[in-house]
């Protein structure tokens, strides 16, 4: 099986690439755009039709994984549009999406629940709304697809990157109290578990939408407190606070985008760790 991984140099993409590369039955081609190329990666700017067309012609993938992040609006409006134009119906597209497509923030979302934009122009809103637009484009234009929604991703990838953990460690290292909201909930996913699930899904014919992650949601407060202990700091350094509704609305932050992952638990062998 040939797999083309768009965004292999990214935080999540790197974990997926290393996991797929360990499977003898898989030939994985990873792309990079602005990042430094490795001997295994291909330079591709997906907003360049000619580059994307040449890449697909040269790799002949049976599965394409969209793990691109950054400049999300341009990537979706141009890059994803070009990809959908070039893909044949035989090629399966696995699209990494986000819990942020549920902008109303009610929580415990199932795959069939209606999505909505996050209001405002915050970075989260721009990213999530572009991902939602990508979902709509794929559903409309390419039947052979799997839209994979996840919550926030944490843990060190094979390159040692873990911005979420490193940011928390830097804050705790000051010895000062670190305030986190106990009324903002997410389904946090370890990067290794996500990569394992994607590797498994590449071998299946599952299509449609799928929510992946552990079955238990965490608040920003409980996640940070448990991670503090894991990182060797006192959990007492993390203090509880409430996010006021007006403040959340001002920054476009939904209170609860937790995902119901019951379907994934029946389809996958992958076990998603909890904190």
C-alpha cells in the first residue's frame, strides 16, 4: 500500500510518518513545504497545482492523509481544492479535522451531530472554521473519504516535540500558581495513540466521519494538574478558575467540544490512554 502523507514534517504528521514507516506492508511518502527536507521527504507546496499533480503522479497513492496545519484558510481554499480536483475515486482521503468544528460548545458530540462555526476572528476560530469548510468540500466532492476529528493533541512526537507539555513545564518551573479553567472541556489525545489509530485506519475501508480519543473528557484544569504530576511538578501549582462567558465569547472559545468516541472504540484495536 502506498500512502501519501501531506504534512509529514509537522508535529502530528511526524508521528504518523514514523508509525507508518515501521509497517513493512506500507510505502509512505511524506511531504514538507517550509520545513527542512529529510532524505525521505518530498518538497510539495499544495497551493501549487503543478507540484501537487507531479507528487500524486510520482507516488501513485492508494491513501492520501491530509495532516497539514498552518495558514489554514489558504491550504483549504487552494490546496484542498486542487487535491480534490486531482484525486481519482479509487484513492481514499483521510482528513485530519478538529473538535473545533462544533462551535456551539455543548459537548459529547457524535459523528452525526451538526457542526457550526466559531464566531470571531481569533486564531482558533480561523483554524476551526477552515477545517469545517474542508469537511464540507470533501463530503461534497469525494465520496471515498474518512474525516477524523480529534481534540487537542499532546505528548512528545518522535522528534521530541511537545509544545503543550513544554509550555506547561515552562509555566510551572517559575514556581508561581498557574490558573486553568475548570469549565472548559476537551477530549485530549496522545500523539502516539492518534498515529496508531491512523495507521490502523489506513488498512481498513472505513469511510465517513469518526471521532477518536479516550472516552473521558478533561477540563483545562484537570488536564494541566495531571500533566503537572506527570512532568514532575506539584499538581498544587495548577489552580482552579472559571472562564467567564463574556471572556470566552470575546476570544471565540467554546466551553465544551468533547467528543463521543464510542464508535471508534468498536471499530479500532487502538486503545486511547487517559490521563
